C-alpha cells in the first residue's frame, strides 16, 4: 500500500511529515509530497495525524 495525498484537502500542515517513521513525506515549495512511498510501513500514523483527512493508503 502507498500513501496518497488529496491535494484539494491538504493544508500543508506537515503533520504527516512529522509523524511518519519511514520518512515517506517531505515538504517542498509545492507543498507536502510523497517522496519515498517504498518506505511506507503501513502504520497509518499519517492518516491519524492528518487534520483534514487528506491522506489515505491505497493499493499499489
């Protein structure tokens, strides 16, 4: 499974960046991005931390 960011819902709060143990996310000039999806351990910490529900894990 890989994390997907709904850019319409994402407010670039970086909560996912801060809680992810796999360093899957990074904050760039364009906002939060999934930069290392292969490092996802499917812990769902990003989903739990996201205040707008912009993150979901999807099947490959």
